[in-house]
């Protein structure tokens, strides 16, 4: 018996990529796809899939709201996909069946789908029930989904709203949305905001965890940028790119950070009203 699967993602290219990856999965039958949370709810209710490949970040109704709308007791097995929600990742590691961090490779995708397929088949006790799931297995899956929702809904991550900068005889509180980019400077970080630049005693790893990952992205081991300031990317050799900011500043994008930055920029540009 094949695992009936629903694909949910608001990005058409992402859905096509998932379908391409699934072509080699003999155990999977694609029964439908949805481009937003509302379509996902309708498809789950009408198609009753065994597995939902569910994007987390979607306009109007996100992946968690889909689960809440359907109800954990009626929700099929879920394989979440997410681009940048660090709090969600921590919750997934504890409660989720599995998750995919975008951009994911075909190998990682196949591994996650394989785990999900095995989990679903283990629930089939051969008793002739309509969905093939035992009560205990259902309870386990429901408990994990409910715990995940509780963590997500009740644990909003508070990212830095202001950076405190020590100046001679005073403290400067700079709103993070005014920061253009950040670079390492020995044992310090140099914060660039417009024509100003200030040093703070912090490490890049520390500041990265404190800033909203939907807005700030590492583009080099020594550089962090506010993606709202990115105007243009220009390809260089060996997969590197030049990042040009709105104020004309040129920065280097290492190829190891390229896919994540592109994903964030695509998400940002696809938001309603932009």
C-alpha cells in the first residue's frame, strides 16, 4: 500500500522540486498539492492523505495554523519544511516526526521521507481499520503534534530590538532595523548603520543568535547583513557572489552561505505588498 502524500508550499518552484524528488520514491503516491494554508486544510479534509509535506512559512495561514485548524487528532503524519525559524527548529528537534531545513538536498529529503514512510507503516497493525493506525500509535503522533503546537504558540522567541553600544560617557541604543551590516573586527564587532560605525564587545556567533533570522543573514564567516538592505547580487568565480547594498557598499557572499541567503531574499520578495 502506497503512502498517499499531499504537498503544501506557497512557492511553485518548491512544489515542483518536491515532486521531482518524489518521482523516485516507489512507496509514495502524490494525491494533491496546495499553494497556501487554506488550500491545505481543504485538501487534507477532502483527500485524507497519510502524509503531508508541509511548508511552515506561508502567507495568511502558516503550517502550524494548518495543524491547529485540522486538529491534532485528525492531522495526518507531517513532515515540516522551514527556511529560517530557529525557534521552530528547536521545537522540531524535540517533538516533530522529522523536518527539512531549506534549502535541503535530495539525499536529506529522501532520508526524511523514508523515516516518515517507515513510521506510517509501523502504525499499520493489520486489523482492517479504515486508516490502519492503532490507537496507541495515534495517541503518540497526536501527543507529539500537540506538544509542538504548544511550544510554537506559547514560546515566541524575543529577538533583539536594540543593540547597546558603549560610547565615552554614554550608552547608545540603536534599533536593530537601522543596522545595515555587521563585520568582525578582532575581538569586537563593527556595527554599520548608515554613515555610522560602532564597535561592540561581542562575537559573531553570539550576535547571530540574538538577531531575527528572518531579517539578518550570515553571508561570510566574518559578515552578517540585514537582508532588507540588499539591492543586488553579482556572481563571481567559484560560486562566490558580490552583495551590493542599497547605500552602494560591496560585500562578499561565500558560496557556503549562498543558498540560505537566496532563500531568505526569495521569501522576503514574495511577501504580499512587496
